């Protein structure tokens, strides 16, 4: 999770419809395969590693982010979490890149660098924002370089040496609402870049979580539209 958004949501992140739904989609896409050691690239607050350590049998996480002021160690659910500014290699069986690749000029180069740091058989779970036509001040605020289609993200994974196992869009249930709002705003007077993430009224938050929970069992079949691209791949 981007540290800029951590500052906005604070301790309420666990209940926010977007992150709660995205974390649930992450565990669903991973399925029943055992997760042991996690490498979380561009981890920010480490939200998704913390979720997996709390809700799965995962035993340890390495969170890597150049924005950390210094290396440190902590625990989540009694399990070790190592925060590092960089890492050479790690015996991880799951690598997370949650909304990371859209921040760099060379997405294939960054992904391949981490493919080379982990053992054969390691799985990669990657998310990126979907569809360039949805570009908004939110992307400018987070310093994105691009948004992706599912086919584009799958191509990046393959070009990095990975075998794509699953690919899908998520947040399809709220896609029409978000797309309408963003397209309408494109004709408005330009405003300073700012995050569109905010605290919602509890009823709105519950409604959005419910829509996403209804969609989640079918997300694996959604190759049409959504706000986020999910790709699960594996190192040969």
C-alpha cells in the first residue's frame, strides 16, 4: 500500500471497502496452495503482507521499499516482518507486487530483477491499475507512469520470464460508477493532483464492500473490465 494513502486512511484501512476487498481478492486468487515466506516488493505499509500473515499459514514476510528511512524488524500475528530498503535475494515462495509496476519506467526490468532474486517455482501476485482512459489526478498524485489492460500486464509478466497462471480484472461491479465519474471529470477545469481515496459514510462503505464480495467468486472469469488488473504467475 502506498505510504501516501496510509496517511489518508490511518488505522481505518482494515475497514475501508477498497483495501478490504482487494485483500480478500488476493487470498482468493492464491487459492489453497500453501504460502510460507513472502517477499513484498514496493510494500509501503506492508498491508497485504500483514493480511496474509494474519489470515494464512504464511510464516514470514520481507517488505522492500526504497521509501523506508531505515531497515527494521517487527512482528505481525507473532510472525516476523523484515522491512528493508533493498534486498539481494530471498528464499520466498510468494512475491507480491501490489500496485508497483505502474510507478517505474521499465516495468519488465524491475519485475525481471525480482524474478532473478527468488527460487524456481516461486509465485508472483501482481496488481496494477486498469485502463489508460481512466487516468485522473489520482494517478498524478501517486506518480503513476501508466495504467494497463489485462493483456498488457500478462505480456509484461511473460517478458520477465514468468509463466502466467491466472489473469483477471477486479472491481468490475463498481467499474461503471468509477468510469463515469472519471470520464465526466476529464472535461472539467484542471485541478491539482490529489488522491481520490477517502473515508466514506459507513453505509456507503458497507454497500461498496457488499458489491465487491458478490463479484469476488466470479472474478477469475472477468477478462472484460474492472478498476484493477490481477495476474498470478510463476517462475519456471
